């Protein structure tokens, strides 16, 4: 791909601050971004330019009808000093699943791969090395056509921006989350867009998240629309751990995002590295299991969340159910250490899971 570079002079570039892990997730930006436009059936003008405003017509489809999708991926600096992408090809594949789901143009996966490597190559010094930190990658695409009829845009912009980050939840891995389980709100429905990272899913999660905060919880653990089965959190998949150390992840359905992190844990299980499987999990048996002590740990899985422990569930009637002693358990800690160890190059990862960022 032909990429045009319009780079800031070294003197005009900001530098990576110390202590990224203390900053709110997503607060930082690097100096540049990647952009490419889709028009008349072709991707055009691929460019790496200073991070800044993107011109958009007020009638752009993305602004009115939400034709917008995104991904979340990470890169890590390894002990050899090189930067490695973690399973980015899975994100490249999934953004095209999301694109198909809301009738957008697909983005060639080799173009996405080259774009992310070239952008990171320009921003090498922005990859942090503190514990629990990473270079977070946010690819996204939006419909730019200036029309008011409800129909798919015929033009798009695909962008990649970077954000050096610490943990997603304040307090990091050592602080257990509290989740609200409610029948009042649902994240996604069968036949809808729950398997995709479309912007509207996240807009719809804002009010439920505020409700969760008003009830003393960090987030909502969503149920399916019959209020029978556990689904996921608005920012991560869910798991619980049985007494024998097995991780149970809700079976992917057409209203759950097929998490790359969960899928990776299941691949590790197939290779005998952890005990994990998927099941349809009834809310009533889950609560019973937590109360009886059959379920000893719980948490969330995601790119931003990595492995995030959950210590308590707040139920609709205000009852609080504590998992184990409410603190981070050993299985959760071991999984986090294995996962993060592979991502950061401290523990060998299966072939193909890490890709060294090229030097161009
Ligand atoms: N579920 C939702 C709704 C998410 O937004 C995310 C984050 O991407 C996840 C689950 C975890 O998915 P992944 O592990 O691919 O980041
Ligand atoms: C991610 O884990 O990358 C996500 O996209 C989740 C969240 C930040 C919305």
C-alpha cells in the first residue's frame, strides 16, 4: 500500500509521560494517526498525519444513523526492546464482521495490518513498559456520506489512533469489581448487533452503566432478553471459576461479543494450559453456586479489561452476593499472569500470537 507521511517535526512532538498506569484509561494520545478513505468502491489516500480533527459533513451518516464501528487491540514492548502486536489479525477480521453487520465497506485485512505496523513504527517511543500498561490500538470506521435518507453510506473513513494505557478499571488488577445484575436493561438482542463492535451498542450501555453506579456497582452484568441466562458486561465477557479451578465462560450467542480474550483462554484450555469451557449459565444456578461456595472466583475478560476480577454482585432487590472472600483469587491471578506474561514476552506464546512490528 502506498502511504503518504505528513509527520510533525521532532521538536513539535509530545512525549510519553511517566506513570501511564495512574491515568484514566484512554486519556493519552500519540502524535499521529492513520487515515484512509473509501470512495467509489476504492480505498484512497492512505496517510499518517498529526493526530487532530477529521473534517466531516454535518449530514454524515455516522452522525445521524450511527454507521460507526471500532476495535480494541494492544501492542507490547518485549525484553528484546521490540514492539509486538497481540493477535491483531483477529481484530482485523472482527472489524469486517462488524462492517458486514451494519452494511459498511470491508477493510482489506492486509491493509489494516500494514497500517497499524507503520503507525506504531512512527510512534515507537509511546509504547509503555510499566506493569499493567500497553499501547492500546483503536481502529475505527464511520460512514461519511452527506445524506439524510436512512441507507448505507457510499463513503467511509477508516482511522487508527493509539493510546498508551494502564488498566481499564481504576485501581487495576488488585481491585475487585462489583457488578449489578438487572432485568431493567439489556445490551443486545438475538438478531441484533450484539456480536459486533458497533458504536450504538456502547451508546445503549451508557444509561445502564449510570444506573449501575447509582446502585453502588461498577458495571452491569447483562442477562439475555428472557432474563434467564448470563451474557456479558458492556466492556468485557464474563467468567466464573468452579471449586476445581475450571473457568466457565457463557457460550457465545448472537447477542454476545465473541471476545478475542475469551477465545484465547479457550485455545489455552484446548492446549492444556488452563481449565476452561463454555456453558449456557442460568442466573439462578449462578447465584446459587456463588452462595454455596461451588463458585469461588469470577471476573471479566477483554482487551482493555485483560482479566478483571469481580468480587460482588448486586441483585435487583439490593441483595449483595460475595464471591469467595470478595478478593482476587489465585486462579484469576494465575490466568492474569499467564495472559499478560505471554503478551509482554515473559512467557512463550503459541506461534503466530505475537507479530513483531516492522521497521519501515
Ligand atoms: N464484550 C464487549 C461488549 C466488549 O466491548 C469487549 C471489548 O472489546 C469484550 C467483550 C472483550 O472482547 P475482546 O477480548 O475481543 O477485547
Ligand atoms: C476493548 O477492550 O478494547 C474495548 O473495546 C472495550 C471498551 C474499551 C469499550
